[in-house]
C-alpha cells in the first residue's frame, strides 16, 4: 500500500471480502512504509492484537504501526478499539464497516489526541476521532499527518515531565464505606502522597461491597484505570486498600506500572524522615516484615541456582529460599539491635524518674501540629514541616512553669488510622517512652472535618500499647476556624483551644496542665 495513504479502497475491500466469507473480524498492522507486519483473525465481535506492553514504545513516541480491521456491521469504533489504541500507542486505529453485500462502508479513524484533553464522553478521553467516511475518500498525506501528531505528543509529554515531583493515580474501593468516609480516606491519602513527594494527578474509585480478591477493582474499572494511567503518563498507582501479595502482582502485571498500597506509602515516608540510627533500624525492620510474605510472589523468577538434568540434580536452595533466609536473618539482627537500644532508653527513663521530674508527652494524629506546639511551649528549635510523619524520633525539651516547677515535654511519632501492624511493632520501643508520661497532651487538628474520628484512632493506638496516663485534649489550629468554633469544640470535649502557630491559648493550656499535674494529683510523678 502507498506509504502516504492511511488506507486504500483496495485494501479495505480485500479485508471486507475475507471477513464476509468467514464471518469473523480480520485486520492487519501496517508500518509507516505501508507494509503488512501482522495479520489478525478474530471472532464475530472482536479481534485480538499482539501484546507488546504499554511502555515499550517510549515516552512521547508512537508505535509506528496502525491497525486496520473490519467490523461485520457498521458500528464504528468500540471500547476495545479505543483501549488498544491507547495502550499500544498505535499511530491510528481504523475500523471498516461493511454493507449487506460485503463491500466497505464507512471507515472510522481514531488517533491519540496531542492536547491530552478530556472530552465530555470519557470513553474518548485522550483520543481524537476523525469524521467517518468511505475509505476511497481518505486521501490526506499520512506521513506528514503522523509526523506532526507525534511531534505534538512529544511536546506534551515533555511539558508534563517538568518538575521533580512524581505523579500518581490514587485508587480506592468503597468496600462498604459511605461516600463521606471515602472522601475522607482519599483526602488523607492525598496528604500522605504529598508528604512522600508525590502528586496525585487522578483518582479512580469504585463502589462495590468488597474489594476484588484478585485485582481490587472489577475488570471494567481496571480497564479504565489502565487507560487513565496511560493518558496521565504516570508510572505509579497508589491503592488505598492494603494489597495482598496476589493483588499486588496481578495489578503490576496488568498495568506494567509500579503499584503500591497505603502501607508501602507510609513506610516510604518513614524511610525518608528517619534520621537517627534508632529510627532507621525501626523503619528497615518494618519494611522487611512487610516484604517477607511477598517474596513468594517472585517464585516465577526465583529459579533454582542448580541446573536440571544430568549433573545438575542434587540438594540446593532456590533463590526464593535464599531471599527468605537472608531476610529472616536480617530481621533477627535488627530486633536484637533494637532491644539493646530499648534497654538504653529504659536506663535513661529510670534516671529521669529518680529525679522526680514530671513528663508531658505530646501525642496525636500525624500532622496535627505536635512539633509546632513543642516549639511554641519551650521556645526552642524543633523540626517542623507541613507533612505527615515529619517527626519519627522522640524529641524532649525542658519546660519551666510560672511557679518555678519544671517538666520534660516529649514529642513522639504521630499516629494514623489503621496504622500498619508492623510499624506499631517496630516502633513499640519508641512508643514505650509514653509509658512514663505523667500527662498526655493529645493534640487534635480542630480544623479537620473528621477530628473526632482521629481522636478515636489515636486512643485506639494508645490503648494497644497499654497507655494509662491522664489525657488533656489540645484543639490546635483554631486560627483556621470561624471565631468561636474552636472554643465550642474544646468545651464539648473538655479540652483547651490553642493556635500553636500564632501562640494563642498557651497560657490557658499551661494552667490546665499544671492543675492536672500537681493540684488534682492525677498526674503527679
């Protein structure tokens, strides 16, 4: 076929004649020279293209192949046609309908849209459809047309890649949650992603009673996710639900992208923010415990180190067994080191206890303003960032009350709903710092819409580690609320309203803490 033609009447008629005779869809893949590279024969309703994989064409470039295939009717482009066009980065997708006599009817042509804009019909998002017309009337210069289109796609891809932050798509299934709860979970996952240095560029949700045991999402929604990932040009998908090893593997294979869950995202944030040896060891331990049950999913690539056949038979570990053994050995060493560090911290706590100095422990949901409060109370330099889990390692400062009474104020790692069990276990030694607290200052972000749920989430974690100290709720960030709302919220819960950033309400907080520590007798050391 001439290289400068998208399709000719002769080729279209040849395809429709064969299709009418066998009552199946048939098609060809043509390169840019107009030569046939592959022939496909499907059934009456669909045709299957070779699976080269989404990423092998290269960013900003097309596959260099166009697909021409028949339809037994004249229905135009189907959803499968659009999906193949997007995922395989084809130069064009052309479907040729046929009339009752088996002759070519209208040819429907689609190509990737250089602008990347979404249309009102989401099925056509990222796709530009040309006006249907008989194959004989399609006479534009295909070579010039495809060069211009590929250049425009390359410019768009380059513009999207500017910047250091990675883009990702967020995925969540309701799994019995209400729409309001789903929005809260998505907002929190966005905040986690931001703390990890990732921007959420799209959100895919599905309303179903439970997650799919194999792929989390249903098949139709998973197809949508694959298409959106291509359109958004991202390499990362973050799933709100914790993934089983099987789900992680299936999603990764289906999408050819990195797929992580909420726990992995939190672990990544912890790894970025750990600065002390203690913190780094605890993060590594949690990561290894997360990885260990997932090593089995790599069994297909963890082949035996011994070859089969004559001379190759005999005892020997598979690579999978080696990986597991090494991981377990490393976990054992880390746990041994962390026990030594825990013993050192216990000695320090005992010395501090002999001096009979009360301890105020600041606890709360992550990014509630705990470190900001510590800095405001003690007027010392403490690392503060508008990020989740900015503080991992305990930070202690001395604080003198107006009556020349002294306490130690300790800031600890923030909590979050459904905190991964391995993280709680790994950081249990750090959280043991709370057991010596004379009073807990439970900091709450008063401006967040689900503050009461966050209060309960923190209390659940405290209960899990056996924390029994008295608690004073500190409703922070009231400067972000309407006048009087913060005071009303604090009164309702018996707490104290403050703005650590603007240093308002601190005198009332200290007076209340002093009364609980010494006058009420509840928090006395």
